[in-house]
C-alpha cells in the first residue's frame, strides 16, 4: 500500500498557500491591540460578576452592601456586550496568523470548545435575569436571587477558562498527540496558573474601575447608596485592586516557572522584569491613595490608570513574543512539510502527464521494483522529473548501495534546484536495500534499463 508519506508523521498540518490580507506585522499589532481592548472588558465582566455575588452575600449581613452589589451588577451586562463585540477582532486576527495552530487546538479541545456557544448564551440569560429580578426577588426569594447571580458568575468564569486552555494548547504542538478532548488539554502545565493570573487581574482591574466609576461627578451616590461616602467607596475599591495586584505579583513567578521553556527568551525576561517594576510603582501609588486623607483621595487615579495601561500593553507584548518564539520551530516544520508535499504533488502530476501512472500496491512481498514505486514520482531513469535521474544516482552510488539506504532514511539537501527529498525511513532497511539494488541495476549505463519497462504501465 502506498500511504502518502505526508500522512505518516502527524501532527504537522499542512500550511495554506494563501496570502494574508495584511502584512503579518500589522496583523500582529492589530491582534495585540484588539485583544487588549477585548480582555479589558472581559476582566470587567468577570470581576464585576464575582464582586456582585460577593457584595450581595455581604448584603445579607448589612443592607448597604446589597445596594452596592446592585450598582456593580448593573455594569456587568454592558461590559459583557462590549467584551463579546470586541472579541471578534482578535479572533479573526488569530485565525489568520495562526490558522494551523488555532484550528488544531480547536479540534483537539473538541466539545469543550464548542460548549462555549451554549455557555455564553446561558451566561447572558442568567445575568439579565439576575439584573431584572433584583427588586422583585426579595425576602425569601433573595436566596434564589443570589444563586442565580452565582450561576451567572460561574458561567462567566468558565468561558475564559475554556478559551485559555485552547489558546494555551495552541503553543505546544509537540504535545498535541497526547491530547484528546478538553480535559486532557488541561494537563499542559500552565493552564491553571495562567487562569489564576487572569482571575486576580480581573479583580484588580474591576477594583480600579469601580473606584473611579462610583466617584464620577454625575453618579447620584447620595440617592443610590446613601449610607456610603464617595471617599469610603473609593478607598475600599483601591484596597481591593491593591491586594489583587499583590497576589498577581506574588503569583507571577509560579506562572513563569510553569511556562515551558521553549519560548522563554531574553526579550521575554526583559519584558517581564519591566512589568514587575511597573507593578511595584503602581502598588506604591495605590497605597498612597488608600492611606491619604478623604479630601485628597483620587488625585492619583488617572496616573494609576495610565501606568496600568502601560503595564498591560507590556505584558500583552511579552505574551505575544512568547507565543511567536514557542511555535517558531513548528512553523518552520510546517513550511518544510508543505514544500515536500507540493514537490510530490508536482511530481505525481508530471508522471500522470507523461503517462507513467501513479504506482499500485503489489500482492506479493516487496521487490526492488515494487518499492521503487515510492520513488518513481520523482526519480526516473534518464529523465529529470522532480529529482536527479537514476543515471546520476548510479554515478554517485555505483559501488555503495547502502549509501542510498542512508540517504533515503535521512536525505540531505544538495541541489538547490530541487525541493528537498522527504525521508523514507518508514519503509525500513529491508525495503530500502531492495530499492537501492534496483536503482543501481536500472540506472547502470550499459543499457540495463530494461527494468524500467515494468514501470510504464
Ligand atoms: C518527492 C520527490 C522524491 C521522491 C518520492 C524520492 N526522491 Fe530521492 N531525491 C529527490 C530529490 C529532490 C533529490 C535531490 C535532493 C538534493 O540533492 O537536494 C533526490 C535525491 C536522491 C538521491 C541522490 C542522493 C545524492 O547523494 O545525491 C538518492 C539516492 C535518492 N534520492 C533516493 C531515493 C529513493 C530510494 C527514493 C524512494 C524510496 C526516493 N529517492 C524518492 C526527490 C525525491
């Protein structure tokens, strides 16, 4: 049986010989930029959902927190809509730039990946239901209301988790053969640390956001949350952002050590260390705000937001650099494999045009002639198809058949005018020895080329 060699060594997918609609660099800039916008609202959505449940629970002890929870809850649905709309851009960029990797990861995470669609729908329904039943589900129904909120928060938290597992898997083609289905993709080292990092980032960013949101001039604090003062709310959310950032910085090293080392470069280290330095500055500024007097609090808000933005851009760039480095080798492999595939395709077409047929399986055991069908797509006796002729092979290997075997197992690159020859190691020594003898027999110059007649079926 002639199994095309392209099928013998997964999991390298073929490249697509299509042009990108934009040069790769612009696409990468777009990817990082759009992703940041998207993830900002994802963070606010997830952080908002978690904090709403948290304060609604606290509201069981003291009613003022229930008012606060309700106000936070109002932001979730808006942020969720923005997160989803802004998710389209990065998804398109990633499927253009990393087509083979992205779709391979999608396929491998299978049902888990597809589950995102119903989960998103459910999460939306729950979050709207939670928002619009707040005034109605009071008293004894309050418990149900909290459960509804918790369910929507859990759904909102699970969607990024699936995404993350998928995007993470994309970076490790060498582990694809171990993965089948969503749960097995979670074994790949750093899914959980990355997720924890994401969750704490969500809390930090939402804390910072709410600290500004509730302090805005046209927010009717006195009417909506009369038992709170503006500086008090501001301070509370600053503290939250502060401690969540501390958790992130503390957790950073764990994330780093669980990253497979393939993509770790000096550039990446530099980016991360700069990020840590920036985080330290941000922490100092936040702490200054937390400890400052009521009438002074809020002065550093915009500088903190600006520093945070720089930090996040830095981290996203680092992430991208890591991604590029970690798939670099594999990308080269895909390009080579595609070249080889195209060489065989071309040679086969040429053979068909020359009326030579494509070779069939033999019923009896292999003979030199039958094994040669694997080679005949490219090698002919006198003609140069996609490779040197057998005359030339003979002139090099006349007394050295085992040289042919070695070459066929691990072909080198000698002649720039041809695409590289694929390896035939899978045929095994025995068959390669047969074919080597055969090649020398028919390639010999003394008119012994009668063997080639057998081929012109
Ligand atoms: C897809 C096309 C293709 C197929 C199929 C193919 N070859 Fe080749 N072969 C090449 C090309 C191209 C070269 C020249 C490579 C170079 O010099 O860079 C080559 C060169 C060789 C050489 C010369 C090596 C040298 O030292 O110059 C030998 C021997 C050889 N092939 C054996 C085989 C055998 C045996 C088979 C079948 C088992 C086979 N080839 C199948 C494309 C092919």
